């Protein structure tokens, strides 16, 4: 039998607000444990939550970027469950009236557009952070749990996809595209390794062609795109093997074990009704009026998929467009400014993603500290176009500009890199070389074309590489009469 | 109108270890509450007020401004067990 995997992805995005979701404790990654906590985020009796307006702005921006509708009215609910990192024994979350509903995200998989539906995006608070200590830090062998509540109450947006994903590669591509959107919006640090964006996958299998969904398993703890892809791949195979050998998939949460490359059962998942959701009585309802939605919509930046499309229509081939679109914002800005100053789009994109990026890496310079303007890059490309500097000398010019030696033309001058295209100057050097190499000239006259390279080399040496090689080539042929 | 209650399940969700006698006791008490709720639900028509949010207020937010947090030493002094600035709890997974 052929099986089809059906995958939905839940993404948790920690917002990078200054303060927490329901209290004014500072949001701060890496602070000393339990130093950013107060009665509200510790769940002490009597403490009252007050929602952070900025967090609502951010979730609306995320929703709009994912083509969602923003609900006109929304409320918070309590999700009740017991876990040591949840001090109130409930999480303030949303249930049947989330802030954002019904959107989609387009991604590109193997050159084809793949659309993933977004069921909802809702606002909630993060839990504390537990560290399991004991045998090697592994959760199954832990002997006790250390708790840090600095993260408790950090605003968290949960984005739930529809089960439109059918392979590990699609899962990865969706996750990467979503991270790109969130990073572009600037509402989160969106760092997988720090857990500020986290991906859980709901995976089930069914016989191909069936409409009914199989029992789903939730897989957690993937902290890179690679491990997400591996975990999804592993879990699909595990379920197929299980069912084909007569077993039954049970609804549960499984933990991805990066080292072993397998998933382990973590706990039997509680059904939705077990969470006993009810409307949070400490918070009043929210109304997201047209004016608020419009204000947020007006702040949305250009998103990665839109940018890619714009680069393609500017004439960049797919790979170059993708590389540039994924580049740091200062590099993209440099490209935009250079094109604005009249540079050819492809040449500018090639230099920005090639030589400029390589220079930054070589010199361990942050891209925002690169000391070159768009008009300087355009000027450099014009020098190459006009034949004033050779493509290889242009790299030296770039180095000079980036080191603050001046504009490209000044650097080319001061570093003595101007290509000699003046035919009188080249004629003189060619004549000298021909005179000192009569044997080679004789061979060339007799049709031995391979000595041409030698003679061109001699001229280039005499001019320290500054002569225009094509001009030298033509001049020699003309003088020797071998052309 | 008696309401069916899986009291053992409810106790498990609340992480309460109850004896048979206690289970029976709470099943009866919770039953009375749920029967009352069922009677309320039989009423026809929509309630005239929002029963979950009766204040009639919306959009009570705060500005995103960070403030002071608690003193850690004082905080941790309230906990039964701490280590290196952390609260210590029993292992997170159930057997």
C-alpha cells in the first residue's frame, strides 16, 4: 500500500517586546535565572494580568503578513494543565476566537509554489524554562527539574497551519519561509537556537487517496531546520512501519532525540476538552477596529516572497534572486542604492552577493559596517564597463573603497590600477617587447599562434597588469601582421 | 436529570489521588453543580448580558514599558528547594 503523510505545523514565536505579555517584567534572553519575575508571571494568587498593546500590534502584523483576517472581536481563555514550568496551572491563551484567522503562506519547493493554509494565529504567554538534570540532561532520565521563570509570560504567538504539508522537505520549506516573514517584520528575534521561534509538527499517515485523517502524533524539540526535516522524515517512516507490521498509531506527544535521530514517546496527549478552556475572567474582550488594523497594515515591510518576485522581474535569475533576497538587509540596501544610482541590476547583485560579501567575511566586518555606498558601487561597476579597470583590478578598487581610501576613481588612481587603454602607450610597450623577442615574433609570423600568449604576457608584465589585454592582443597581431 | 461524570478522569486532570470513598463523595457534589448548569442551559433565548464579560469594557491594555521585577533572594527564600538561582521541582515526567 502507498501511504500519504499529512502534516500540520504549529509555530511558536516569542515576540521581542520590551516587557512581558501581562506584566511589566523585562523580556530578556540570557538574564540570570529568576531575575525578571513578578507576582503576575509567577502566578501568585491575587495578581492581575494586563495585556501588552504592542504584542497585539505584532500578532496583527504577523496575521496580515500571512494573509489572515483579523477578527473584529477576540477574547483570552485559560488553558488548564499541570506542568512545573506553568506556575498558575493554566496558560492564558486563546480558544475559539483567536486574533487572526484563515490565511496562507506561499513557499517554493523544488522550483514550484506550494501554498500552505494558515488556520489561525493566536496570542498567548510563554511558560517558564525547565532544565532537566540527572543522567546527561536527558528528559527521560532526569532526577529533578530546575525552573527559571524569566520566560514565563513572554508574549507568544502560535501559528497553526492547515494539514497541507505532505513531506519533510515541504515542512522545512514552510518553516523557513515563515521564519523569513517573522524576521522581516522585526517582531521577534526568530532565532531557532535560542528558542525564540519553535516548530512542532503534527504528523499522521493515511492510505493514499483516503480523505479521512489518521491519528496524529505531535513531535517536539526540533531546534534547527535540519532536525525538523529529519524528525518529520523519521516519524513518517516510524508510523508506516508500525501500521504495516500490524500496530496502531496512538495520539501522543513525541520528543525528537537529535543525537539518536529518533522520536521518543513523551506523554499521552490530553484531548482539547481535557484543557477545560474557559474565558479568562481577569481580562476584558478586545476589539480590533478597522482603524487599528489599517494602522498596522500600513507598517508592513516588503516580505521575502514579494521581494523575490521583484528581483526576478528586475532580471535576476532565480538563484541570484534567492541569494540576494536571503542576504542581510544592509547588503540588500546596498544593491537597491546601487541600482538607484544607475548600476545594472545583475552586475550589482553579483558584486553584492559575491565580492562584497566575501570581503566582509574575510575582514570579519558586520555587513551594516561596510563603508561603501550604493553610488560608490555603481561608480565601480561603471569603471569596469568603461574599460578603465579590469575585473580583477576592480576587486582591489573595492578593497580600497571599503578601507576608506576614497571613491572608486580615486582609489583606482592612487593604487595605480587604471587600465591602459590608450593605444599610443600600448603601442610603445608592444614595440619594445617585439624588439626584445625576435624569435617569438618569427614563430608568430610562421603561424605558431601559441607564442601570442607569451608575447601578451610580456606586455602585461611590463605594464604590471594594467594594459587592456584585448587591446594588447590586437596590437601585437597588427604589428606582426599575423592577423 | 443526572449528569454522567467520569470523576476518576477529572481527578487525574487535577492530579488528585482520591480514594474510592472520596471519588464517590465528589462525584455526587459535582453532579449537583452540573445538574444546575444543565437547568440553566435549558433556558431559551440569549442572555441579556455577556455572562463571561459582564463589565461591558473592551481593550484594557498597557503600554510596552519594562518595570522592576522582584528581588531574587527574597523570592527564592519562599521556595521549598532552590539551586543556583533556580527553583527545584521533582522530575517533570510522570512514571
